[in-house]
């Protein structure tokens, strides 16, 4: 548990200065589309009270702001990511907090919505993280998860794994200076896809409705869980 927490924190602190550039470059700019699609499916509005978990440098929160959300909070375990988040978005964020998803330090029923982009596979205890989501959401509140997955089509799956295992670590390593960080990404996606059923775990902590939508040939999934 503690090993994963410290490893993940070290990785993201180390690549924080190149994180945005590499996200956009390595996804061919599709990360913009994925985030906006996830937020559109969530149905946010100007009455939403939003917590961005594993917020990184804040792109998901900024997209939400551009959709009309004004009460936005950010949480991440990487101090360096939060510093960049505050620098980019201190004019929209009510509060940022350094914390893991499993121990969200807000009162019950604090939020109408939680969002997390490509962060769930980094949780040290996914079910505990989802329980934490459930606790701080209002009744009928929604948790929206954007996460990579292994596509079911065998050809797409082969090409996807080749890119993730061969090309992505090479480019990511050159630009960030840390090849191991970009080896962690494909390894964590494959392990996560094989071992974790997010819909089942969300239901097990009490979410009454869980919807899933696959994007871009099935390489990304959006899961929306309603309390």
C-alpha cells in the first residue's frame, strides 16, 4: 500500500513539468476530446459543486469551468502537480488539497460531482477510494471516471499495446527524462484492465446506477456512477 503511494507520488512529482505536453503529444490531442465528452455525458451546470480527484495540473477542472461550473475543488497526492494546478487555475479553484483518493478530507454530502481522469489505476485501494467518493457526494451525486482500457478488437488491441509498450516509453522518456515513468503507464493499464471491474466495485460501495461508454475504438472508457 505505502509502496504504491510513494512510487506514484515520486513518478508524478518527477514528470510534472512535462506532464501537459506529453499528455497532448502522446494522445495525439485526443485527451481534449475525451475530457470534454466525459463532462458532457455527466451533465454539469452552473449549480454543480465539483471535486476533481487526482487532478494533476487541472485540465479537467478547467474544461469544467468552461462548461459553466464555478465551484471547483482539486485533490492530488503530488505536491508539484498541485502547484502547477494552482498556477494554471487559481482564478477558478476554491481549494486544492494534497491527499489520496482513499482519504478525501471533506464532509459527507459536500459535492454534486466528482471527476477523475486517468487516475483510478493509481489508487492504492480502489474500493476504499470509491467508498470515499460515495461518502462525500450528495444524494443523486455523480462520480465520473475517465480511464484507459485494453480494446476488445484484436487488431486495435495489438496496435494499442505496441504503441503503449514500445513508442510511448521512448518518446515519454526522451522528453521527460524519465523512461521508467512512461513504462509504468502501459504496465499499469494492462494490469488494471485484467484485474479490476470498476462497475462492480462502484456498485459494491452503494452507487445505485453505473453507466459505461467506450471512446476511440475502445481504448478509453467513461464510467458514470450515480449515488
